């Protein structure tokens, strides 16, 4: 998922629905997933909800409205 700071190791996410541009474009990831599925291999996308960014892009300020 997209994150601003490479030094965060991907923990401080800003784009929960965006593939990380550090690793290429979304189409390449989709091809990878399709190839895995064709080989009967499942793909899990992991994220850590305890490390929200603390800037204007963050969900740490989200109040639910």
C-alpha cells in the first residue's frame, strides 16, 4: 500500500486502496496476482493498522464522520 516515507518500511500508510509506487505500477501487481491464481497460489495483502501516519494524509485524525 502507498506510503510517503521509505524509512517507515511501509508501516505508515497513506493510501489504503493504492498499490505502493515503490514496487512498480498496479498493473504489474495485477499480472503477478493473476499468474499466482492461475498456478492455484493464493495472495494475501497485509497491512499494519497500528502504525498510522501522523500528518494531514493520516487516518489518525479520522473521527468517523
